C-alpha cells in the first residue's frame, strides 16, 4: 500500500497495469484523449460492477428499511435553484498571470503558481455545474444542468417513494448513478474526474434521532470498507469544520484513505437536517411532510446521507490489493518478482482461469468442455498462449483467485491442478468435483 512506497512510483505502476491489462484506460485515446477522461475496459467494468452489485445487495436487498430509485440525469433547473447549488456549489478559482494555468485556491499553498512560479490572480468563486440546453435553441429559457450529485432526485421523489413503497420513517432511498462536476483541477487517475459515479443513500429520520443514526451509518460504512478489503490502518476520519462544510450540512465526516499520492477523501457522511425537503416544499408549493400512520403526526423528516464514490472505491481497492512478491520459477531454487492484485475473492473480475498446459489438440479437447461448464457458474477466462509460468503471472496481475491447469495427466486420471493465487499452492482435483470445490473456495 501507500506506506510501502510513499511516492508517485506506486501510482504509476497501478495506472500502467490498469491500461496494460484492460482495467481502465484513457478515453478517446485515438484522438489524443481528453483531459482526465477514463474508460473502464473489460476487466475494469467487471470490477466496478462487482462493487456496485455488492453495495446494492448489502444496503438495499438485505434490508427491510431501504428502497432504490434510478432518476434522470437532467432535472428541472428549479431543483438546483431550490437546493442551493446554483448559488453555493462553487470552488475558489485562481489563475496564473504568466502561464494561465488554473487551480483551486484551497488546494495550493502560497501565492505563487505551482507550475511556473508566476503571480496568481485573486480567488473568485467558480460554479461546478455543467450547463446544457433543452431543445434546439440555445436560449436562457432552455438552460438545464447535468446533476452534480444523485441526492436531489431522492428528495424531489420522496413523497412518491414513501407513498408507493409504504415505508415508514426511519427508512432510506438508495441510488447508484452518474454525476457531473466541472472540476477546476481534476487528476490523480480516477480519483477526481468531471464525470463520476456515486452510490448514495438518503436516510429519513425524526430530528431527535439524528445523532444515533449518524453513528449507526458511520459504523455501517466501516463495515462495508472492511468487506472491500481496505485495511483499517489506511482509513481516517476527518471531522469537517463548519466553515468548510457544504451549505446544507450540520455535521460532516470525510472518511479518508491513504492513497499513494496522499491521504484524501474516500467517502462522506453528512447530516443534511431537513434543508432539502423544506426548501423543495417551499419552492414547489408541494407538501413534502410525512404522515405517521399511527400517531397522525405530520413532520418534515431530517436526513442522514452516506455517500460512496464508485470510482474511488475501485481506486482504493486497486491500491490496497497491489503487491509485489518474490515467486519461485521453474528453475529449482530461483525466484522472480511477481505482481499480484490480492482482491477479496468476490471482487475479482475473473474468478477462475482455465489453462491447458499447451496448445495441443488433445488437451484442448478436454480443457474446452471444462471451461464451458465452469463459465456457467463463474466469471472465467480461457488462455492457452505462452508458457504456463507466464500465464500464471498474467492471472496474478489481474487478481484471478484460482487457475485450473489441464495437463497430460488429466487425460489419464480425469483430474486437474488448481493453483491458489495468494499461496501459489497447487492441489489435484477430480474434474467431476471441480465446480463444488471452486464454489467452496470462492465462498471462504
């Protein structure tokens, strides 16, 4: 992790591996790319989906007090006026008078340009929302915005969700989706991008319960990070002071992670009070009060908001999992460096690799049917190119927990060799027992 190599070298290795193995690579690369635009490749999208599906299962499907929605990216612009984003969703911007590079004033130290040492302008507030137009005419009446957060739809839809789901306070609404922020200085790979994905919950409560509910969700977030495989020693809480909190927040904790480029925000937990529901009720003229069916009491719920960045989750998992080790070679007593991503097994993009010892047809005739059986149960890859040692190293680099080798003995004993990614130990398993064996191992 970052503490092993506390410099940019580790980050460069991770970015290189991601591009080389098809996890993440620059967007629009054939046209020279686009500043801080990244595409998830075949392995990256599997890793990302594993994160999202596990999050949804944990926080929506496994709970009786949570429902989900999937809302539009572009909303009525009055939403952003009522929420305060048009006025308050800003960062301080400075520009170098010499090289004209632009920076977030709160992310640099001193009054000189970090790039060339030139003089900086006085900071001015820069709105982070992406503006667009609805319809063919680019007129002020047609202005709309790409959402800068997923939260507002959960507030705007609160009444409909509460009525149709028949959930009682306390309950939550969850959503996974894209958000867009015109960041002044994006960077550090997928850490800060202008287009990103959030996993977010708005949990509706009575005001008197906010402190205990805040602590409850703080614990839930740490439990989730443990399931991702993030070491607690790499996680830190930052209590955000009042002057630095978002305009809607009464209390915010940033949960930070030790990335190779430094310790920075991974997730956030905020107490948004009744700010959003009250403002939308006032601006729309619609009641967003909750009616308690037992007491007949009407009130506007307060909200605890746990926010989980999808892309930052992926980046943290990649950083946590990356390891370099000495591994034995085919030559007795000799070793070589291997790179391995030690993902939690459920996170691994590929669970099992099927590797015939050579390309010979008699092995392929056995290996192919094994692959076709296994792929019905697990995310699998079939690879017969290069030496078996190089194929093991390739699977180590993409984090595959188990490799199944079909060799010439298989033709006689109807068994295969299963290699464990982490221990590199090998075990001979009958083909007829292979699926059950792998299921048990992947559940450990």
